[in-house]
C-alpha cells in the first residue's frame, strides 16, 4: 500500500514539475560588448553599457574580465 502511495506521489510530482519547464520562453545569448573597453569589475556597470547597446543586460566573464551583453535569442 505504501508503495502505491509513493508511486502516485512521485508521478504527481513529475507531472507538476514538467509544467514549470514549459514556461521558459527562450535561451539567453551572449555577445561581447563593443563599447566597454576597460577591465570589467562590476556587473552593474557592464549591464548599463549593454542596455545602451540595445541588449537586455550584461555580466563580467572570463579570466581577463570582459563585459558580455545578454539578450533572449
């Protein structure tokens, strides 16, 4: 009896969690910023520059700390 309850609960959990995955609209694309020239130390500053380049945001990445702009693909 306990095994059937566990199986039913597990199936319900799988079905419920699969509904959340459907809500994702797209993947995030990245492109190196054309206007950010210095070492990227602040994600906030990078994001502001990227918004000026018509991206949705930006983050500092890599060993050399470059600014990469992000947007939905």
